[in-house]
C-alpha cells in the first residue's frame, strides 16, 4: 500500500546496542489469514506482542552478543525487500523494551525494571482516567479458585455440554415466548426504585458467574488467569477476570470459546431463571422477582455490552479472532491516522498498519463504525445519567468529553508541532490544518442549512364522542360494528344484567302488594291510607329509577357519525362496568391532524406558524405528501394520548403505562399541536380532507409530520436540539 523507507535518521542510536531476550519470555506460533505469526508473552507483566516471521527471526537473534546492526544486515541478506526497515527495527525494539522483554547493558537491570514499571503504571493510570466510566481495580489472583472449579465443570466443557446448552436455551425461549406480554409488563416493577437494590445484587452475582465462565474455560484450555478485580461499568460495579492468556492459544476457536464462555454461562443461568419465573406466583414472591431481574440483566448486558463487537468486551475479541485481525481497535485507529497523514498531509513516510487490502478494508470499516458508536454511546449514557443523577451526569459528561475528544485534539497538535515526518513541510501541514478547521467551522457555524424536525401524530375527528357503558352487565348482542354509520340514538350493543332484572321484578311485586294494602287502608282509616300512599310513591320512584337503569343496558350512539374502535364482537359475553369505554363515534367529513411533541420538540412554541412549513404522510400511504397548515397548540403537557394508535400497542412510538388498559396514558407528558388541511383556494379538497392517492383519510390513522424550519447553521441546530433534549431528560 505504500513504499517503506529503508533507512532512518535515528539508526545511530540503536545500531551498536547488543540487547537480548529475557529468559522468561514465552513465544507461541499462530496463523492469521494463511500467514504464520508469533505471539510473545511476558508472564511477569502479562503483556502480549505479535511478531511476523521476519520479526520473530530478528528477535530470535538478539542474544546479547550480536549488535543490532549485525542482526539487521543478516535479515537483509536473507529476506531482501521483505526484511525489516530501520524504522521498523527501532519501533520493534522500543515496544519490546517498554514491555520489559529485552535487557541491555546500557543501565543497571534494577533501574530498568523500576523505570519501566513506573512507565506502565503511569500509562495504566492515564487509561483509567480516560475511561472513567469503565475503570478497573485489581483485587487478587483467582487461580486457586479456578483450579478447584475446573474439574467440576470439566464434563460440561465440550461438545456434549454445548449441545445441552443449546437444548436448555431453546427450551427456555420456547416456554417464555408465549408469555411475552406478561414478560414485558414486568419491566416497570423491575426498574422501580424499590427494586434497585435487588437488581444491583443480581447484576453483580450474574456478572461474577459470567467471569467464572471465562476463567474456567481459559483454565480448561491451558491458560492462566492471574487477575480478578472489579470495574465500574457506568457507575455500576461489576467483577472481571483477566483471561488474556487466551491470546497465546494456537487455535482461534479456542480463543473464541474463551471469549464466548461468559455469555454461555450467563445465558444458561438466565434460562434456568426463566423456568423459575414461569413457575412462581406473580405477586408477593421474591424468588419470582429475582428470576425476572436475572433474565433482564442477562439480556440487556449481553446485547448492549458483552456481545457488542464495537466495544472492547467479549464480542470484540470474538470478532477479532473470527476475522483473524488481531488488535482490531488499535490498528483501526492506526489505519485512519495513516489515511489522514498520507492523503491529507502527504506524508510519504507514513506506514499503514497492514499490507493486505482486505485487512485494510476491515480496519477502515470497523474504525468508522466504532467511532460512530463511541459518539452514540457517549451521548446515550450521558443523557440517561443526566435524567437520573443530574450533577453526576454532567460531571461525567464533561470529563469523558475531555478525555475522548479534547485529549486527541491535544495529541494531534503535539504531532503537528513535533513529529519528525513533518520537519520538511511543517508550515504546509499547519496551514492545511488551519484551512480544514476554518472550512469546518464555516460549514457548521456560518452556512445556513435546511432545518427539518419530525413528529408522530394521528388523524382526529373534530366531531368526536366517546361511547361508554352506563350500567354494569354482560354484553349480549352487538348491533353495529366499527366502520358503520349510525344516527343519534341508534343502538350499538345490548347488555343484560340478571341482578338488575331481578331487582325490577321484585320491586314490581312489592309495588303491587303495597298498592293493595293502600286500597285496604283507605277503607279503614284516612291516616293509614295516607301513610300507605307515601310508601307506594317511594316504591314507584325506585321502580322508575331501576327501569331507567334497565334501559341504559342498551348503549346508543350519542351523535351521528361512524363507529371507530376495536372489534366489538370480541366483547360478547364479557362483563363490563359503568363508565367503561366501548368505542367512539366520529364524523369523518370533519377532520384534523394532531401532532404529539415531547419536551425536546417544544420549538414549535417559539416560532410563528408563518415561519415554517409542515407536511404530513399517512402511515398507510407514506409515499404521498399532504400539505397542511397550523391551527393551534396546547402549551400545557399532559399524559393522555389523542388516540391509542400512537402507543406501543397501537403500532406507534410512544411508551404508555403498562397498567393502563385503554393504551392512551403515556409515561411522559406530551404536547399537542393541531393542523388542518389546506383550504380549496390553497390546493385543498373541501369535501375529502387529508386525501392521499385518492384514498380519503379515516380517524385513528397514524401520521408522520415533517416540519421545515427557517434555515440556519448546523451548529445552531445542534445546540438547540441538545438544549431541548437536556431539558426533556433533566426535566428543567
């Protein structure tokens, strides 16, 4: 991919040195992409380095008697153009020396060890500071524990155990999927503050079991696990083990097995918890809740972290071994730096991290995806913490932004000012950098760009009446169904109530008896007749009330219009209570579009309706754009949705309360804005509103809104969105 410079201006510093490999160094042969490589391992520091066959031969000749110049000349004679260049030799010696794998006679051995130890400790502290959301603390050596556990798990660490694992997980999935609604409904109780303590305990224990999986499989395959510790995973404690000994395994499938071991153990335990959850009572059972916590923790942590190859957890190392591209993350960054140096700054001496075109493509694609995901996860975690713990979230956001973004900028400035590859044209490189920065700032901060915002909504009828049951009873007959047109007073469903009918019959019999007694009392005594008459009048009033209640068992349309709602035939035989909703009657010839806006979309209150354009698409015909115009907004947020179609159960995107049977109670307050179709003089249809492709709209249809705001620079748009997003998350 590039020409390698054979000579280096710094060669005189190393050419007479006579280094040698330390006797404790271990070297293992591996194969990547059909080529032989060698992994150098220092057991004392547990560090690993990968060498090409040529590099391995060079290192093998470092015996303390030959000078670096002599060994390099031998390599030139044997390998010609494939031999290491002087720059590559200097880089190789530097890495081995800093990794405490070489010894020289330049300084006393003790001083070398102490200085390198301090350098490694300093680098580790710097890495911990940069990754404050994922910093680690070493606790002890777990070798004696894993040595005791490995024989216990040995019968399961093979093909038979893998087959049993597949059967267990498949059986758990088959058993739990029919209870999906019940599973989802338990999420609210799992994240409730009263369950946080139990959730934390389950998470730590589950991750301890996860790390045991890594350690046991690594031990089973002949590796050592020298370190057990705790890491703070976004302020949540989690145990970890150092299973990096797997890097020296000759087989990539053994390395992948160690990487997958934690997830295999974790999912097996989650499968057992699934059966426990299914066979314990829903209410009042601590074991039931703990089992749910384990399933939730295993699924979320496995998908978002462990199995995700864009973060340096299990999935990353498995992907690296599967693609046979070691040091995937580090070399991806090197590839992007190389492309920047070679094609932007024209540094001819820049060396690519690989000479393979296919490997270069993998590195570039992974580098871009990992960078995008890093930005995404930074904002996601920051916004979540700001919403839960505002002060801590802001502090972590500022610190992480400084470490992840500002520190690389400082390193770039240092490279620009001091790197020897720019010595001949540093002024040009500085000018190029200034031009790129100025162009970026001009593009982002000064050039107006289209500003589009989006929201979801629903078609509503301006004339809408809810239909409710007015008496308790069982649904016996359905007269009209959704989509049918009714007149005011038309029956929709008829209910029956044996209790109410029995009360009416009993009261009628009592009334007849009371009337007979009244007639008899009038023939004997005037005063007795008056008392009996009053009693008859009270019974008549009670009977009239019950008969009125009996007529209310027939639910009638409150207005003229079309019935909308669910399938009414499914309600036959169901017991209903007074006040329970049945359906709605709407007038489809009088419609409006209602947009639902979150707090971060409250920009609509600060702009004049004439300053922006609104277009909408019906979910049933997304290819057709329908122009609309602003009518009014409701500036007070509430949680009641305008229609169930906007909630999860109706296919929408708004999260609703699981316990709300109507599906219209949102979890967070929303704001509503109303829009009408354009009048005839502006291109609208006065007879059929919101028509798309000749198909008229119907109340309850979901809509997608697209607002075109006045153009402004991207920086202003991003700051506005970020400000409103923080306000929505932090509720300020």
